[in-house]
């Protein structure tokens, strides 16, 4: 009997848990705001919530600061999510990071030191306007904000968007039999289409359009819907001029500028991570083959420095090692970043710019499926298998429809958002991300004064010796940051006092210091016994240190 | 017939002259043999708009870093049409705070157009057909600083956002100092035993670097000042320290590639305000940005990493600039990256390559103008006799024509760090700004060049050249869209990169239905390319070429008097009616 009850309980609890996770975790802007405010109240001993600017439609862009104490110069990590409108999984992961980190702070003793020495900034949703589209009655996947753009260059703005013709509240695709159509039914997967390979003598029979009518009668379907600019194409490194979704010019969007201004106002940010469509933690970038030429005329750097990449690889390794096994490989192919925030962070701001998909399709779906591993990462049939496996309605069967302009068509295909917004992220995955954020925080550089002395040389003449050391893991300046002057040099300053400087400078620049590296500075002064000498060390990325010596 | 025409012209001229005499003299009196500081320019802009309220309006488009208004004067004759419906010329100056005379040239242009409206027919035509936007001071703080008592020093080029140039954690803590209180920042030299410089044998006022094998008796200490922050370096962190003409969104590159670029495009309040204004006025079809100096008519690209301009665009640039070379003695037409130096994120790169506007930047004043003789080329070896003789000539101009005003004789001074030194040398900005008596000519010649540029902006005329009855209520209409000027409504580059909205020509109204439409490719051989979609609203994404013509064919069914609407971002908005006779 007892066994039966406990079994029943387990089943019930299991069921309850399943219902909870089945509840889609995605929140619209107002819900997200309330969630953040609730978290802030709950964890006000470590968390502050600020707006870093307004979106084009006037929404506040929220930034969370997790820090103990008031030191604003200490090294920081910034984590930015939901830059692309549809990537709401990132914002969910970001809010889990906030609660997960705060909870750890309240329950684990070693966290006190971590958040005293470091700051973690989290911007859970940068594209606050665009992300609202997920919550529209009719679901249409989009990555941009809502800035009106003349996508089809006809002098009209946003005049031909998609239409839910079959009233299933989803914008899917239309296929239409057309002479010269590029698409044919995939013989292996009849529910899917594939491009006809004309070299193999295959003949396409279908033309493919997004679901809708040609509102502006220009022969094109849904080519100029609402919006917009993909913020992750709008940053000023490798900006894709004149390309779709990139905006009229680099940094054209208020959200882009708010992000840049935040970084500029918080130069203590030493490391950053974005949750985006780019994944350079599982697709490791190729480094430059040689160092760029130094001198007055420097050249544009387009690839990572080899030495910097070593650090990147170590962090990437930490990440993948911690991930649940089904996520270790990225199911999405590598995408070349253009105007992306994380590339800007490395190439122009001078720190490591990490980026990962907050969620990817777990793989392999079935370990016995050997065929699956041979397929291309973005193979549509693998998605179908996963949808089936996970009981997700991810693909709509092609169904005939009488189109007012095209005549007989069939509507069907992939359901919007299902490839990027899973029903649940899973606690294993979330835990690994929280752990990774903590691991990153432990890798930041720190300048410390590891030795200081005043040697009495003769009557009132002192040699001051100060040793500055990087006790953190990352270097105080990356190679690329040195090449570009993107980061200020570390400096030591003898504060004003009752002494005369005989040799040495008031401000001395300190070389870039790698992990455990140290540099010793020397000054000669003339001063009276018992006078005090204070030396301050300031590093843009590795915090500050100060030491006062009493002469004797 | 001819005589009659002539008579009418003479009578018309006489009437205008008579009208002129009766007209009250202008109440705003401007002088072009002096410079106006920021506050004075503000005052005289306000008086100008008061005097010409029918044409001028004044608007502040934002505040500078230090809170000064960014002024834009709009010139539009509302009687001849809405502002947004005409092609506009945008003229600015002084984005480099020390490059002052451009502001005077802008003010001169406003003054000249207004004073000569209804006096000179081509001025009247320009004012009636075009819109002008004038920004005399793109960098208000820089200009204000330049005319400060302490401002005659290097960093007036920059805006006034405090910047840490020497990376010591402090901003703007060690600028120049007017040590002797004479209102000038001069050069400092010190007599020593083992020096690097000596006094020229050609003229005692010239300092020459010693050649190998000889020892000098002076060292040069740079411009006037002290080591305010005691870091061993002099004047290394003065006001500002960035370049607002490198802060624009085309080919913008970070500071390691482009000194002074700023944090990102439009990161300064001044550049942001101007960019917002220009984006809000898509009818701007011509841009001129005045700088100094060197005597140049510059166009992009700013860097050879950018594609060369397309052939048809170059032909238009060449046409305008070559007319300019004839108007501006000693000025040369140059391509920025090729003939001057590479510029990333420059203003006219953005307007030309980012917005598709035909844009020039003139470098006002050439030192050849001192003697009205082309300067001799060649490299500047400062220790050579040739260089010293050339400098001596400059001094002679100053001695004779300016009565010595531009040069201050070396005089002793007791410097807190260096002890006994001497202060003297050229007055700051000599060679970059013209002698005052030559300023008005500089303003006029640059103004007329820019007005020629403005006159070449697209000007569209619609002419229905044929209405053919095909059946009882079926008509074939041929309407010619004619661009009477050199600049196309959509340049080749702008068309390629979709920088500007396409031209739209619509036929509607009356009781008609548009059956089909086509572009007439060859009117003599009846070659017509059909328009596949929306025949009533034709999209011309290549625009109308300079001095070009495009005939549209419509087949319509119905009757009445439909209207043709022409709508072009840079080629104006006009309408005309078509009469369909039964």
C-alpha cells in the first residue's frame, strides 16, 4: 500500500513537474519587467536594476547589476541576451542566470568573495520591441526591431507583410506549382521540399512563398513587412553596408547606441557573453596567421590574435565541458558575424567577445541513429525527428488553399519559433550556464600590489619599490587591445604628499601582465622620516590597488 | 520679333532697377573684413531672419557639448512651394573649430542671396526653385573656444568634450597657456650651447634646424605653455582631442585606424544633431562642407578601401568641380584619399556614399593667394635655402601688405620650468585663414561655386507630348519627365545601393482606369518596355539622369482630366494635368 501511494505520489509529482516545464517559459515585456522587479526585491542585497536607455518604441532596456559593495572599478562580466527579436530563449536563460546566481550568493559562502571582487552585468533583453512579436496573436518569426524600412525599395514602408490566410494563427509557407519553380518534394522525406539539382536532371515544380498576399501588387509576396533592423547586424565592426536588416547606417538604432554607451560608461567590463545566433564557443574562430604590423599606420584587424584565441579556447572548453552531453555539439552551423555585438567587443572594445546559442537542438536525438550524425547540422529532417521525439507540433502538413492571386496553393511547413524557442530549457542546461558564468567570473584579471618597500638609502633619501602582479587568470590587456589602444595602459601613481621626487615619474605605465606576471617599479624620493607615501594602481580591466608606506 | 523681345527685357530690367532704388537699404549690416565669434554669429543670424521673414527661419537642432545651440538657417520661398517638395542644398562649415572662415562664407551666402533676390535674375530663380539649409557653425564650442582669449591654440579643431589624451586618468589637464597675457599662443625657444636650431642667414626671424655637422644655439620648446600636470610633457592634454569630421557612419573606423574617430558614429551631440537633421530632410540633394585650408575642391571616396565612384557620377562631379576651379583661382579639384590623405568616417563620405548626395568639401584659402601666384611645388626641406627664401617671401608679404601684423618678434620671458626663454613667431593660424582684407573675396568665390552646385541639383519638368485616341474611350498618353540640370535624381551609386527612395510617377484622377504602362526607350522607333506591375504607380529606381529625359507611356480607358503626380526624393514633387478630349 505504502509503495503504491509513494509510487502514485511520484507519478503525480512527476506529472506536476512536467506541466510546469510544459508551460512555455517566455515572457512578454511587461511580464519580464515584473519578473525582474520581483527578483530585485527578493535579492536586493546583491541585485540592482537599471534602465540603460529607451528603445525606439519607448520601452526601457533593463540592465541587472550583481555586485557586493560599491566599487565600480572592479572587473566585470557583461551578459547580453535577446539581441535578435526571436531569440527569447536567451532572455529566459539570462533571467535564470540572475536568479541562479543570486540564490547561490545567498546560500554559498564562497560567493561573497566572488561578488565582492567582481561584477556581473546582465541585460536580459536588448531588442525589447522586436521580442514582443512572439506574443502576437499570429505568430511570425522575426529577428529585427520595428524600425520602418523600405525593404523592397519602392518608396513605401512596411506595406506588404505576411497574412495568416488559413487562420491557423501561424505564418508558414505557401508552395505553388509553377513552371520554372526551384523546389521539389524530397523523395526521402515527402513532407519536406528540397531544391531541385538541375545537374542531376531533377526538375523543380514548386515556387515557395511566405504565407500571405501581395498587398502592394508588385509581384512579390510579403517582401516588406513590419520592420526592421537586426540589432546584431548594426554594430560597427564588419558592418554589412546596404544589406537587409542591417539598418540605414551602422549604430542607427537607439538600442544599439544604448548598448554601446553602456559599455563605454563601464570600461571595467573585462569579458562579455552574448546569447545570440552566433556560437563561437562551439564553433571556434580561426585566428590570424600573423601579427599585424605595428607603427603609425596600423591595419584593420579582421581575425583574432593567436595568443588571444588561446584564452578564448580555454573559456570555450570550460563551457562545453560543463554542458549536458546532448548539447556539447552545436546543432546549428557556424554563421559569419556581421555587425555583431560580440565581435565589436573584441575588435573595437578590446575584450574577449563570447557568444553562444542559449539553446540548441539536443543531439543526437537517438544514439542508435547513425544516419543522423552524418547529416548536415541544419538538416530539416533532423528537426522533424526531434519534433516527433519531443512531441512538438513543429511542422504543418501541406494543405490546399485557394489563393486570391496565385490560385491553387498549399500552405504548410515549419511552425515559426519552434527551432529556437523550446518548450523548456531544462534545468541541466540552465545549471551549466549558471556554473559557466561563475567560472568566467573567476577568470577575470586582478592587479594586486604583491610587494612594497621604502629603502632608506641615506639621510632622507629613499628608494621606493613596488611590485604589481596580476593575480587573475586573463591578462590585464589582450594582444589585440594593445595593438588597437582600445584599453588604457595600467598605471601606478604616486599620490601627492610631503616629499620631493628625485627619480621616476608621478604616473608610471605598467606593462600588460599575464596570469601571475609581476612588474617592479622604482622611485627615488627625498622625504622626512615617518612621512607617508601612497601609491595607487589603476587598471581599466583588472581593478585597482593602493598601498601606503611609512618611511623609517 | 527679336526687337520686341529685347525691348521687353530692357523694360523689365529698368523696372527692376527702379524697384531697387525704391527699396530700403538692408538693415542688417555685415562686414566681411572681420570674424564673428559664436555669440556674434548667433546675433546676426537672428537679425537676418527678422529682416527676411518670408524666406528665412532659424532653428536650433540641438545643443553642443558645452550647451551652445546648433543653428540651422532654412531658406525657402513658401510662395513657390513647400520646403519638402524642392531639392535642397545643405551648406555647413567650421566642424573643425579652428577652421573659422567657412562660417563667414556661409553667412555671406545667405546675405548675398537675400540682398540680390529680385535684383539678379539667377539669384531670384535659385531662391524660388530651391531650398537651402545653412549650418554656419557645425562645432559651436570649437568656434567659441577659438575666439576665446585662451583659445588660439591647437585643440580648437576638436569639440570640447574633455578627453584624456595622455592616458593619465585626467582629461584636458595640460593645455597651452598664454604666459605673457598678450592673448596669443606663440612659440617658445631657448638659447642653449648645444642646440638643434639656429637663426636663418636669410632672415633673422626664421628658425632653421641644424644640418649634420653643425651645432645650433637654440632648442625649440613648442607652443606657449607650462607642464601643468608635472608629467614631464608640455601641453599634451589640452581641451578636447578628437575629430568630429571622422565621426560619420560611412567607412567609420575605430581610433587605431582613424585618429579622433570617437566611440562610434554620431557619438558626439554635434554630429548626432546634424545627422538627425539631414536624415529628416531627405530632399537634400547637394552638400558642401567648408574647411580650411589649401585651396581644394574635395570629393570622396575618403579611402581607397571604398569603391571608386561609378562613371556617370564621376562625370557629374567633374563637371561641377571643373567649373569651380575656374571660379576659384589656385584651388584644385581633388579626390580625398588619392590627392590629400585617407579619411575614414568623414562627413562628405557619409553624405555621398551613405546617403547618395553629390557632396563637396572646399578647403578655403590657399597660400598662393598671398601673391596671386601659384606656389612652387616640391618637398619641404626646412633647412634648404629654397625653403628659407620662400618663407622670406611670406614674411615680406606680411611686412608689406599686412604691415607686420602676423608675426611677433621674439621677446624674452622668464619661464617657470625653463627659466630664460623667448616667445615669438607666427600668429596662430596664419596661412590657414586669409588676411582680413581678402576674406570677402574668399567668401564670394566659394559662395558662387556652391550656388552653381545648387543650381545643378535635379530640376524636373513634366511635359505631355502626345495623347492619342486608340478607341472611343481608350487613350495612349506619352509624358516626358525632363531633368533640366546636371545632377541625376538618383545617382548611379545611390541607385546601386538603394540609398534613396525611387522616383514615383502616378497617373490618377478623372474617370480613368490605367490599363498598362511602359517606359519609352526609343521614341522614334516606338520601342516601349512594358511595366509589369502597378501601371498607375511607376517606380523609377534609376531616376532621371542629369539633363536627361524619360518618356512614360500610359494606356488609359475613360475620360476627364487625370493628374500626373511626380514624386522624387531629390527631384521635387510636382503635378500636371492631362486633358482627355472626347
